[in-house]
């Protein structure tokens, strides 16, 4: 709680920070707290609980040590824990899903959290098989605050943050947080960040049994992005961080790919002890806003993207032309190696009638998410606790293209440019048949306009039984889901209800079952076996052939079946905590829909990959070690095997009329690994703190990584008919292994106490951190292309696949932060 002096100090600190620089949203990777908060207090020995009632519960309730130890230290590569995509791990606030970008803000609003790993579930939310992070409101009173400023050479230049909290009387407390970041990346041209994070938490309690908590978060941001490219471009420029997304306009750097987010969110929670044995929680949440991603458009002209294969030396067979172009790239002529914005403006001005041939558009997604979660927990006896409740959600995303910049021109006509030269469909060009030949100016919608609606309702129940050393847990959730598309344009290719209005509804019944059984050998040793079975709903975009302008639902949409099991061993000691896990997970019937250009039929196509089956299995071990009063260490290691266990089937449909180009062809994926997921990964660190000084050294490793495989190139149609030799066939179907990667990070900080009384909370912390001290530039992620090159030989053609698209990690980077805490 802040006294009068503390409030004055907080106001002055916030005012000073706001005057220093523009505000920008703070992301977890660069939150300065992670560098020294873990060691910001003197070490205290850890002993398990020894109360007779809680004798064995300390070891049974241990949280996810692996996630706590690893944190963001493996972010130098695309790391997927247990081979799963990160979005499958959910973040909750009293049962309401929150977006990942708000995690740091919730932490700074002093909302407590706990991780539930793997097959564990939140006490009031069942979830899937990939764990998550749960924030929960409690009766604790927020206290203190901070203000600070940071400087970095990666992603941004300057960042500030400030937070404060206090009691307003009568059980009412408030916490506020604001942070910002602005500036350009010092390593990659075109990358920048600007924006703001602001949040407030209000809590009210009555008699310490009933409480209401409201958290509101606002986070507008603008980020200049980078794109991956082919190895030839990196080699010619001599720059592993080459970014083809930018170019010069009037002597200034301009990025074509900019992500803009404005997604305010609010969560309100009511918690009450309605009886001696029952507590209820009712929470509601809403997120509404827009996500915009800009990109270049061009109409009936050559692509302006500098690393397109037509502009690379390898495209030309003649030595002189190839070598002269390579020399241009090696000399760094930005008119060729980057987007030539000045030339695009000149070309638009030369069009004569004001019609643009180059433009910048936004792909816009307007998001509205509503959720209601009601749960109750009842102590049915001294050994049994049961939970039950319902969860309702409504999600609507409206998607459209918006004209951002006509690059000096006056308009474009809203027609399908891909059909202009099509002999069969060239007279069916209208994107919006009800407004034919509409002239589009800056700020107008065009191209497509549709909404995807997802409604869900479910009921769940949990049961936990504990008897001395034994623990049994069961959870079940079942419900219904309805998904449909609503088109706002009537596409001439698909007139009437084929593109406009509501599509047919897809109705599915997802479910989740979880059970665990544990035994405590002693208060320090705990062994637990968990198992789960669930049916998961595919993403809405994967249910339609072409959601942008087609109401047709893909064939055989069904639940994805997931079975999982894990064996956990936990050991708690006064010196260290250890957790080891064996895990296995089988995914059956997953599906993906994407949109490609099919070179063999020379047409745009909608690709449906169905029957994707995967097996993820491996082991994790993590330890948090307290060596002495001043030394601590931690380590984590995982080894796994994440593979496709069968050949999925690939279907291609012509984008113009849905005719079948390829039907249920087997893709040779049965021996492929899940892409960009290290099979071996580990991290170890050691930290020292004494008399306010702190030092931390971290070593991280990621190995046995593979490029993300492309299914269509592994079908016989492409791999066999498109190739003339076994060597070329192997080039189509062999999955490339990426080099192993390792980094060494270090940080040092100093705490200056503003009072001689070391029990005081007021202090200044100065920290300096360096990531990737060894300066290595490894592959961050990579993916295969669905495109193939066609080369004429005598009276025929032969094909070979496009080059892999790579994205490289950052070299050595630094960050300096100064913060006042009180």
C-alpha cells in the first residue's frame, strides 16, 4: 500500500517516464523483469509442507517447472514445446481466454497466475492436452509500483513503463500499468515498433469472502515486419538478416509489410463463498478490435518483390546475364535488391487515366469475442472436491481488404485481376456483382468481405480425491459448436448464395476427458500418471474451400481426435526441485486448407490436406537449484520424436469454379518430422546475487530441426510425373534438416536501495543484458514452397521444386534498463 510520500514518488516517476519517449506495448520477451526478478530477493531455503492435512500436497501441487525454467530462453529458434504449435496452449483469466500479448500486462497488473502443464487442467477449466497459463483473482491486496526506461538494439530503440497500485478504502483497490516502445531495429532495415500498452485492474471485496475484479487492457501497436527469403538472396547480399519487405521512398526507408493491432479487452469476474463448502466464480470477457496487415498489390504488371525468382541470377541460363545480375546484387544496388518505391510511383503516374497498377492494401480482420464462464467448486468431504460449470462463447471475425495507399494514383476498379486474360472466365470479373466496376479509392473496402462466426457452449465437471498419499483426478467437458460463413459480396464466379449471405452451418460436438492418478512415496517424492482423450474442432478457415469468396464447405469436416498420456515424477528438496516427464500424444484426422498457385495446371487452386496424423512422444526434465545463499541455477532438457505417422490425402480445387484438379492423392509424409520443432533442446543457467549485485549466464541449445514440409510436392502427381530422375524425385520428397543452434546469454544488474533500511521496498535497479554473446546467426525457421519451376527440355518439360524459404535469427543483441521500484 502506498503512503502519501509513495503516491507523490509514483506520480513524479510516471511523469518523468512519459516525458522521455513515446509509449509502446511491452512484450514478454523484452520485459526487463525477467532478467532479475527471479533473483531480486535474498535466497530462502525451501521446505515442503509438513502439516498433517497437507503432508503430501506440497509435492502433488507442484507447478510446471519446465515452463518456468525455459521461459523465453529458447526464443532464438522457432521452438514448439512437445512439437505443438504455441496457440494450442491457452491463457485464461478466471476461465476466460485472454490473448497471448496481454500476458505481460496481466503480470504487471499483479494478477497471480499458475501454469497447468500437459494434461493437467485448471480447477475451473478442462481444456485440451497442451496445458496453459491461468490467471485468477484473489483476495490479496496489490501493493507498490515501478517506473523505468529501457534501450535496445533489437525491434525498438527506447521503451518505458510505469505501474502503481493502492487501496482506495472499503475493500477497493486499484492497479494501473502503462508501457511503451518506439524506434527502429538496428540490425534489420524496415523493422520498427511503435505503440502503447495501458491497463487497469479494479478489485472490491466484502468480508474477505466475496470479491469483484475488473481488468481492462488496451494495446494499440504498429510493427514493421520482415519476410523470409531464399538462400541465394542471403548469399548474394552477404546478409543473413536480409529483409525483402522494404525499400527507399524519397530517401527514406519504407516497409510494405506492417502489422497494426488495436484489440482492447476487458474481463470482469465475481467470486463468492456461497456456503461453507461451496465457492462460485462467474466471469465474462470481451475482446473487440481490428488486426491489419499491409502488403503490396500489383495489377497486370510484373511483381515488385525483389527476391522473386524471376529477378535472381539462378533464373537465367546464360552466363553473362546471370553473372551481371549477380554483380548488381553483390554491389547492394537497392533498386534491385529492395522494393523500388520511387519507381512504383513513377509507373502509376505513367498509367495516364489515374488507374493504379501498384498499390498497398491492408488485410483487415475485425474481431469480436464474447465469453461467459460460470463455475462452482464444492468440498464434498474432507478428501473430495468437485467442480462443475458451463462455458459459453461467441466469436465473429469479419475479414476484408482495404485500400491503404494508391501510390500516387487515383483509383482501381474492383474486379478479379487474375481472370483478365482467362479465355473461359474473363467475362466474370466482378468481385461484388451488386456493385459492378466500382472504383476503389483509398480507405475503401474491395476484393472480398466476409465474416466467420463461431458459437460454442459446453458443460464440464471435475473431481479430485485425496487420501493420505493417494490422489485421483477426473475431468470431463462436452458441448456443441456451430460455425458458418456470412458473405457480404456476391462474387460473379459464385453468384447468389454460393458466395453471398450465410453458408450452411457446420455443427460439431467437441469433448475432452482427463484422468490422473498419483501417489506420494514421501512428502518429497510424487509419481503421477495422466491420460486424456478429446475431440477438437478445426479452425474455421480450414472448413471452407475459399473463405474469402466462397460459401462451399470442404468435404468431410469432422473433429480431430487427440489421445495423450504422460508420466510425471516430482522431487522436492531443500536444495532443488526436479520434475521429469515421459509424454506421448497421437493426433488423428487433422486438416488444413491453403491457397496456392498450381504450376502443373497453371491455375490458382484451393488445397485441402485431410487425414493428417501425427505422433508426438518424448521426455522432459527440469530442475530449479538453490546452490547456496547467493548462488542459484536451473536446467531443462527435452528429447522427443514428432512425426507424421501416415500419408495425408491432398485435394486441389480450381479457385475459379471448384472443379477437381487433384482428388485425395496420398502425400508421402509418413517419414517426415514436424517442421521447426527441435527434437533435442536444452537450457542451463547459473545466477549469483550478493549485496544488490546480480549476474546471470545462460546456455541454450536446439538441435535435430527440420524444414516445415509441404504436402502437395510429395504427391505422385508432382514428385513422380514432375521429375525425370530418382535424384529429382528425392529432391521433391526428402525433408531438409536444419543446422543445430546454440546461444549464450548474459545479464548483470545492480540494486540501489534508496534507504539504508534494507527492508524498504524502494530501490533502483539497473540491468544490462546481452543475448547470443557468441554472435552466431542460425536459421530461426524454414518452410518448403508449394511452387515448382518448369524448364523446357527438347520437346518436353521437366520440373523441380522452388527453393526453401528461410528466416535467420538475430546476432548479438543488447538491452539496458533502469527502473525505480517502490
